[in-house]
């Protein structure tokens, strides 16, 4: 082994320490930079009409994003309705029933793989199985695509959270004569509910900014989202994409930044709220 | 067993099996939909550079090369940064490490379309004005850049995958038994030597798992890349060249595609799916291996 002098080793240590401090600073600075530039460019666009009027083709006065905002809420809400019950049940199966270890391992593996699945592929898949057979783009198809992305995320966090519940609780409930179903739903899930909620909120905040799957499913329309199940439905991410890339006009870019600011605020709010929930639970335990 | 229990159990089992079925359906459906292209072009699809909807010729080489290059650039930037940041965050006092860790995690919460917009309107002009003139003349940078292209896409991807890699690395570092670290300090190691020679070696499988998770994210990222890569279907001449990735090609061309072109896009999707599946399987293998090892302690 080569001999290294003490001075060299100390210097190397200092240098490495400085580099790792710099790395953290850089990452945090970039985060703040992105937030700041969205705020600086988005704030001037925001006004009462911007938030209450629907989007219109370029040139018409009183352009807004209200329809896209509503559409995003609808699509994400629909996705949550589809994904949450399924994912909770699936997570319960992984955590509570150990009769078929091979099957459980295979399902866990599939869920992990689905978690890393590019969202654009999920979009393609939903296009093939819903948009093509029904013959039209729709907000519902968008909901299904987002639900497919949420499903593995909630399932895995549910499993992790349920596994943290001490076994003594289960045994006590069963000893009192409760059925397995009742024990699981009323005792185990109830004592892990903060964790379950955190997982759900994180999944919602993750999918509500997804754009790629919506390009293949929900598309966009300059109208109120009244035809959620049967026609292209407006939504924020696709609106931002359209305004930023397909429009040469400065005012459209400005509206895009405004929409980006609204979307980012909502998503970060949900994300941070879920973290606080998780921390409060950690202190209580 | 009471009847409600049986019902509950089968319901749970059904919900869980659904995800495995979905994964199979996904692979099957994409294979089925791309059959038209495989019959028409065969495996030459993978090696051909022509992408011409007018003459119905499709080759996947440019987007494949674009995907691999942007991912390589992103990993080259993000890996050392994530490693250094994770080292600092595990060693720092909690009062400092917790908020900074959360701040880095927030990078993962920002939607990709906002990264794309930021890249398009903030980063690309910056690259054109300051970074590209600086790098000109270096090998692989001998072209007039317009701010878009491989390098810009790689930088954006690096920022996007950094929080994922960093979070897993922090977990791995935090799980290293303190005895190992203390023994290293006891032998007179500096902090850096303890980190590089002991903790890195000990947690290498977990770190690799984290790296592969980041790799999978970078391969499949669509919107942010689509905004800044330029969407040019030809082989790149330099790091400043406009290019395309598999995912950006899908999102960009799908709306106006029909017939054989659509089939070609599905074939691209299948390629991306296979790539990501492989990467995920490797990642899961390493993460499981590192978890088992920690379990043995």
C-alpha cells in the first residue's frame, strides 16, 4: 500500500468535507432557484379573472385557467377513487396474509417494478386499452392512467406502514374474538392511519403534476370539463405544455408560468402537509 | 374460517394480484401493438438511422443513442453530487440535516413539466450564453450550440434524479452499523477515509441499487427532456447537438402518427419498457441484497 503523509490525508479530508458541503448547497440552491423563477415569472399573470375564467384561444380577452384547474381536480380525484381502495386492499394482502410467500414476493416485486415504470409507457398502455376501444380521448382515461401510477406507490407504503404496527395489537384483537377482517380494518389500519394517509397524499402530489400520460389520454380542450367521461378534458399540466412549447406569444408564455405557479403551489402544499403528518405521528409514537 | 374473513382475504388477494396482471398486460399489449413494425422492418429497426414518415422508413438508433447519452450525462453529474450530499447529511447535526434533507427531497416533488419550462426559458438561454462558449473546443463540443440539446437535457435530468439517488444513499449510510465507523476512527482514519474505504465498501450494493433507481428514472423521463432536447431525429455530432430520446419521441410524435409510424412508436415504447424493466430488476436485486445483509447483522 502506498504511504500517505498525515498532511496529505488531512488535506484530502478537508477537501472532501468542503465538496460535500458544496454539493448540498448546490442542490438546495437549484431548488430555490427553480421556485424563485416560477414565482417571479408566474406572479404577474395571476389575477381574479385568471383564476375564474376558462382558457381561450390566443387573442380573446380574459384568458384564464379555471377550467384546467377544475379538470385537474376531477382527473386526479377520479384517479384517487380508483387507486386508493385497490391499493389499500393490495397493501393489506402483502402485509397481513402470509399463506403464499411466493405469490406475495412476486406481487411485491411487480409493485416495485411498476413504481419505476416511466409514466409515458403507462400513458401508451391506457391509450391502447381505453382510448382506442372507446374511440375518444377522455378525462376518465386520464384518471385510469394516473391511478395505474398511484397504485404501486400507495400499495408499498401501506405495506410498510402496516408492518410497523406491533404484533401484540393483532394478537390482542384476535384473542378478544374479532375476525381477521375486523382486526385488520378496525385495529391495524386504524393505528397506522397517519402513515396510510401520508402515503396517499404523497402519491396524489406525485401524479397531479404528471403530464406525459395525459398527452395520450385526457388531451386538452378550451372548455369547461363537463364531458369528463367522453371527450378531451382540460388539465393544468397539458395547458402548461401547450402554452410553453406550441405558442410563440409572450402573453401565452406568461399564462403558462402563472399556471405553473398555481400547479406547483398546490402540489408542494399537499407534499409538505403529508410530511408534517408523518412527523407528528413520529413524535407521538 | 368465518365467511366475511374468506371474502375479505380473497378481495385483498385479488387487488394485490391485479398489479402483477397489469404488468403482464402492459408488456403483452405493447408487443402486440408493435407487431406491425417488427414484421415490416424486423430487427433492422434497432440499427437504422432513418426516421422518415413520408417514405415510411423508421429506425430507432437516433432516439436510442440520445436516451443513452442524456442518461450517461445525468448520471455522471448526479452520482457524485448525490454521494457527497448524502455523506454531509448523514454526518451533520440533525438540526441542520433535517431541513436540508427535506429541501433536497422537495426537488423530487416539483412536477417534470415545470422542470421542462424552467429548462426551456431559464437554463437553455443560460447554456447558450455562458456555458457553451466556455466549453467550446473541448472534445465532443465542437459545434455552434443554440442552448438546446444533449448537454442541457442531461443537466436537467441530473437535477431531477438527484433527490431519488440521494434519499437511498442517505438510508444506506444511516443503516451502516456504527461499530464499523467507530472502529475506523479508532484506527486513526480520517472522516473521508472512513466514508470512502469503509462505509462505501460496506453499503456498495445499496448504493448501486440507488444508482439504478436513478438510472431508471432518467431513462423514462419525458416532459422535461422533450422541452429542451430539440427533438431532432438524427445521430448527434456533439454534446450541443439537438437529439431525441425514446420517451420524448413518443410524446412529441404520437398525436400526428398513424399506421406504420404509430406501430414504430409502440415498438419504441416496448424498447423503453424492456430497458426500464431490466434496470429495475437489477436495482431490486441490489437493494434486496443490501437489505438481507443488514438483516444478518
